[in-house]
């Protein structure tokens, strides 16, 4: 099983310890690109894809663990678009 497949499998299992870096890596491997929100973007992050909808999220802080509602939202978008 490749690293991408392992990451997708882990993500689909809705882990409660998924890190921001893992989520960014997953989205990158699925064709998403992180777009800077300007100089004062703060914790807001946008991920754009050529054909799929844009995903707008807040980077977790002060910790690095992604909230469950974010995982569920991203999973829903990726599933509807047939990316996972």
C-alpha cells in the first residue's frame, strides 16, 4: 500500500488525532493547492482544485490537531467529488 493510500485510509477512518500537516499533505496529493489569503490571512487557509470546489478552513491553534467537524466537512467534499 502506498503512502497516499495509507493517508487516505487513515483520513476516511476519521481519526481524532489527525494533524494539520497530514490534512495539507492529503489535499496536496489529491490535487489541491494552498492559496495564501494575503498578508494578514492569519489562520484562514484556502485550498483550490482545478475541477473540485474550493475548501476554506481555519488552521487549528494553538494545537495542531484538526477538529472532527473539519474532517467530516472535508471528507464530504472529497467524497462528493469522487476524490476519495
